[in-house]
C-alpha cells in the first residue's frame, strides 16, 4: 500500500458547471483503477487552466478498510445557523506560508482570531510547535482532511471532554529516540491528565519520504501503510484518537540547511505528514496527527545557534510530540451519521460563519466555502508558494474579503458577527444603486386583473 503525489493540469470549466464539480469530474479521468484521492490543492491558476497536486492512496483493494465517502462528495447546507459565531482557520501545510509555515508560528494569529469566535476550528499545522502547543482554549484541533469534509457538508464534529489517545511509533534503531516518545506520552499523562491506553511500536515501521513538488511545496511518499492500518483496525475499541510518530526520510544535510536558512527553505516534513494523516482520518474516521522522530540522538540534541524565531520551537525541542498529544487530547469526534447532524452538540457546515486562509490558497476548503456561501477571508501578508487569484473564482457578492493582515481579518470577522456591511464602514461610501424597471403599464395591470 502506497501514498504518492501526482501533478496534473486541469482545463478551465464551462460556465454551466460548478467549479467543484468540474474538478471532481476531471480528476476521475486522471485516476487509475484502485487509486483513491486523499488530498487536493490548486497550486497555480491562469487562462490556461489549473496546475494541481493530488495525494493518492493505492493498494487498498485487498483490505477490509474502505473509505465511506470520496473527498469530493458535497452536500449543500440548507441554512446558516447564526446562534453562534464559529470560524475555520487554515494555513495549508508545506506551502512555505510566511505565518504558520514553520513550527506553530501561526498560534498568535489563531489566538487573536479566537477572541472574536465562539469556536475556532483549526488544523494541527496552525498550532503544532514540537514540544509546545499554546492553542486557544476555544480552539478545536481538527485534522486538515476532516476540516475539508466538514465544509463539504459530509461530516459533523462533536466536542468531547477528552479522548483516549493511542500512541503508535515506528521501531527505531536508536532506542533512545523511542524512549523520548514514550517519555512524552508519560509526561502528557502526568501533567495534562491524558488517557493514553499505551504505546504501540510497529516493526518494520512505515516509511515516509519527504519531497518537493515542481511548485516548491513539500509533499512526499508513504509506504507500508497497511501495517499501521492493521494495528489501528484491530485495536479500534481501545482509543478515540491516534498520535503517530515515525522517522521522515529527507535528503542529507537538509535539516541543518533548514534551520540555518532564516526561513527561506520550506519545512520539509509537514507535506508527507499531512498525506499520512489525511489517509488515516479518511479511512478510519478518527482524529489523527503525526510528529517526526529524529534520525538519532545527535540530531535530536543538535544545536543550530540562534535560529529564525518561527523555527525556535523546533530548535528547543527534542521529541516534537507533545503538541500532537495535547491537540488530540480534546480533538472533536467525527460524526458521519447525518441523522445526528441536528443534535445541538454537533457542529456542521451550517454552523460555520467564515473561513480564514492565506491569500492565494485554493483547495477543498476554499472550494467548499465558495459552494456553501461561507464568507472567505484571505490574508495577503501570509505570503506563500500558491499562485492563485481568488478574485477570479465565482464567489457570490460579499462572500470574499481580501485583507492585508490578521488584524484586519478580525475586523471583517467582527463586522460579519455584528451584521454590519463591510463597505459601510469604508470610505468613500459608494452611491446607492438605482434601477428603473418598466412593468408594461396599464396593459400589464389589466393582465393581472383578468388572471
């Protein structure tokens, strides 16, 4: 069983079809028998169409585990629930985001946005900071593909008091690295009150290789996923969420280059980690997150001097795992039964008030928000490798807001929450539009009277 990344070109859609449906149909034409899409992103768009990257799972045919839905399945929300204000914040993994592209450095922005929200739904990349996790108290830690399915209308989220978090690690040739992971689980039990049913070692471990795509994004390849799925399937009654830790194979010397680059090199680990957790969450409908294990203790204890502040959480960490354990501790459950979507404790697409993303990012969350009529706030200051003009997408009037920074994003969110038209607080204030419509005069009136 293997996880791979495909790059493909998709032509522009006809005006008569929704852009989301267009992508779904085009991707089906690019898939071979047995290939299952797990991750989708548009890296560049223009007059010639769309450059896309697609994470694909192969080799699932002979297993008992099959996905219940496709990542492209879509259910239109019937309404917006305005009894609360719940936002989704995403900083896609592996795209070199100026804010959130390194080690939990989008956390201050998340805490800022959370101040205006009842609930802020965010994915691990936003707040994972190795041995640190300072996510806001009203934040919901949700794996990226689960957020996509939430916005697509196919699942709901149920808040929990706590989860039983199983830790699965790859067998490591340096036992001291494995001991760090076990100590991290023990520390979370002793200080966080985490219920950890145990630590499971997989031997041989699954293989993760980090790569870069032609767009410069971090992607990768996963082999041996069936060994992990077998463990999780056989022990599924013992846990509510799974924390994963294993080595990620990267080119020699890249770790040192990354820390010494001043933020110029894209974090190489996150892309392949996202591919892995997307697959686990899709196939098993459980919260999951991954932390990389050091190659050896020398790397775990390596000193790189004073690094870029955005990387500093990684530079002061040895195990990189606590952020995952803390996030999964109260990660909401995944509800697939639509009969439960109306339950007051379940969050669905109808409960989402807005989506906040870095400018230029087009993936399933952005496309789903466009189709659902969920306002999208795009932040220019969070520069990244994606080359898309969101204003070219067919957003309904008043559903796309492009702002300079997260401080301005909070202003737009406050306006949305208050029911205040954003243009009404800007100057100059546009003239009121006046339209005159001819109704047909007396003959028209006579027609209605006779009818």
